C-alpha cells in the first residue's frame, strides 16, 4: 500500500499527459472538420486581438507624435538656417551696391584727374554731411597736412561743386556751389557764344529743378541750350577753365530785361563720396 501511494504522483502525471494529448488531438480534429474555430477559441483570439490593439494603438500614436516633433524641429532648424542665409545675401547685395557706386565715382574722379594735367590735385573722401545743411557744406578728410588751403576749388565727378572755406590739420569744410548763404564767395563764370565770351556769376541754386543759376551777365546775347559754362578766373580766387555745367534754359528776369541762365551741374551735388581739390595759383 505504501508503495502504491509513493507512485501516486507518477500516475497523476501520466494521466494529465494522456489527457493533454487527447485534448490536443481532439482540437486538431475539430479544427480540420470545421470552417471556423470553436467559440472558446474565437473569444480567446478576439480578446488577444483587442489587447494587442489597446497596447499597439497608443504606442503607434506616441511613435507618430515623436516623428512629427522631430520633423518639426528639423524644419525649424532649416528655416533658421535659410533665414541667416537670406540676411547674409541681403547684406552682401547692399555691400555690392555700395562698392559698385563708389567704384563708378572713383572712375569718374580718375577721368577728371586725367583732364586736369595743368593742376596739382588732392583727392579726398567725404567725411560727413549734415542732412539739415545738405546743399550748403560738407566735410572732407584732408586738411593742411595734405596741402589743402582755404579758397581752393573742389570738384567731383565731372565738374566744380564748391570751395574750401575752412581748413584744419586733418579735415576741411567745403562750401558747395549750391549754398543759399548770401555771404558766400560766388564763382565767376563764363560762356562762349561764337567768338564772344559772356561773363557772369553763379548766383544761386534752384532746388525745385536742381539747376544752378547764372546771373549778372555782361550781355543779353542769345545762349544756346547745351553750351558749356566754365570758371572765368575773374575775382582772383578760382583758376580759369574749371567745368561748372551746361546751359539748360535761358530766361529773362522779373523785369524782362537781363537774361538768367540755368545750368545743369557738371558735378553731382547729391551723391558725393570722393572729391578732388584743385591746387593751382590763379594766373
């Protein structure tokens, strides 16, 4: 009896194994005979499917969200990089435009210097110019150390733009030909009409038309449009033959008597960055 009970566990194990094999065989036989699995198996499969969906749904959503965030961060970084490139491009464009404008003005100054073979010249850059005093004065970066002296004429581009009125060691003040200062030392000018020379004075500047005004003419002879006007050298302050401008229109004064000549300035009075100071003793 004791031996029987000692083998009881072995017997239970064998019985359980036989029942398991039997259940498996029966399940296989039922599955092969039926088109659909048993109800219990269906319930189990559905439960496993639902559980998988419940677990996989949030995981997929989180994974998709993280992917969207990564794409958004990449887009932001790329946008910032493109913005910086656009800023650099805009700055480069402005710098190129500035250099191009300065290059053109320097070329004009070189051509002007080549035509002034009989003059000693000092090339200078415009150091400052007040917006409130734009058409009156400007400051250049050359002074007495460079040989600049008071009353020397100043040219820019193709023609005369002013006169040195104040000289310091390293800079000078230039009074422009367009100044509205009534006490300014005006330029004596001349224009040739055939074999005749008409003298006058640059008396002012018409801001509306951007034209210099030449008055106090010595004759009322007819002057043609496009005729060039030069300094006459009269007055003892400015050498003769500096190009001032070309005749634009000729009008009678308010009384219909004397002529007034309006000139298109040869030198730019608005966009000035480089100038040439004329150093020559008046003959």
